[in-house]
């Protein structure tokens, strides 16, 4: 379970970085990359896997979170 705790902590850190980037007015590209990284980590946490291959059933879920 240590890996899952690490992934959850990383997801929180990325979310914090995204919020700070928006607050500071950082480039929209940076904010978007952070947002997408957060989505991928959320999918990993929910799916209990190490990643989500492209074209899998979880890909539409990420698109709905936009």
C-alpha cells in the first residue's frame, strides 16, 4: 500500500501546483499539463493500476473531467 499512498500524495502535490500556477498566472500550457497529470494520477488511484493505456475504457472518463 505504500505505492498507493505515494501516488495519492503526488496527486495532491500536482493539484496544489496547478492551483498555484493559476494563481500566479503561469502559462495556460503549464496549467493544462498539470491538470492532465492530475487526471492520469486520479485514474491510476481509482483503477488501482500503474497507468492507463491509451484507448482504454478510462480514456473517456478523463475527457469528461475536463
